[in-house]
C-alpha cells in the first residue's frame, strides 16, 4: 500500500519540525523528529510512562503523522482508533 502524496504545507512542516512522529500509546503525547535523531527518542512517555511508538511493529516503517492509526506501508494497526473516548480518525478518512 503506497502512502498518500503530501501537500506543500505538510512538507514544509516536516522540513521545519521533523520528518517523522513518535506518539504515546497511552496518552497520545507526540513529538516530531528527524531520522538522524531517532536514537535519542525516549522509549517511555515523559507524561504517563506509557510506551512510545515511532515505527510500525510489523514492517518497521517510520510513522509520518500523529493521526496515523494504520501503517501507510503495510496496513498493520499502529494503535486503536480512539483516544480519550473519541475517534482519532473519522471513518471516511
């Protein structure tokens, strides 16, 4: 499954804040990072001590956006589509 083409604002954000995202499976805390700094990412969330995820557990693809629920490369689930009682992604997306 190929990823969607990014628009110019997404590319600008990536170049400024970081190309990839790491997020907490527990509380949803997220941070952007550049691949050169991947080794510095915490494995545990600073806020809730939950597990941080920045790669797909199935194919090891990096996570491009904080709203990702399923891997754009292989389609595997990265996390549940709910946080704090509400959906992360609408059903039509």
